[in-house]
C-alpha cells in the first residue's frame, strides 16, 4: 500500500513540475469577444471589450458573456434531450400493448423529459442570478 501512495505522489510531483511552467507562461488577456448582450450599461453587445478601457466594466461583461454562452448551450442540449425522451416515451407507450411495466416505463420517460425541460428553463435564469450575486444591474 505504501508503494502505491509513494508512486502516486511521485507522479503528481512530476506532473506539477511539468504543469507549473505551462500555466506560468500564460498571457493575461487584454480583451474578450462579446457574443451576447449581457444587459449592463458600458458593455458592448458585440465585438471586442478591452480591459484597458477604464470606463467599461469588461471583466464583469466577459464573465457574464461566458455565463450566457454556457447556459445557452445547456438550454439547447437539455431541450434536445427532452425531445428525444418524449419520442422514446411515446414509442414505448404505443408499442407497450397493454404491458403495465412498459407503460410505466413510458410514463417515466415523459416525466424525465418534463424534469429536463424544467431544468432547461431554470438554466435561462442563471445569468440573472449571477448578476444579482455580483451586484450589477442594467445601469439604466
């Protein structure tokens, strides 16, 4: 057991020695490309947001832009998955031929699809929650 732990620490040490220079040589970004309108005054709705411009809160803008992008992908993915579950549930229900276990399985597929749609709709609220946590508003 001690040899396993020692070899694990040796591997972690080697990975650390290799990884630290890679992370240390990373450059700090000076701008980000905005693809979403985050709804904050001073944030561009599209194009570059430069951190060198002291008038625009680009750090928050870029963070919210990333949150919007991720939640949009989650929303689309969950809706596609829910549609697939509805189709599978419908086919299972139609082909159940009165079998109680298949009917219950079909109902569960449709229930899981409804839960997925609810989670997808909740993902659309995440950017507003992030704005509230960060304490930024529309600035209007």
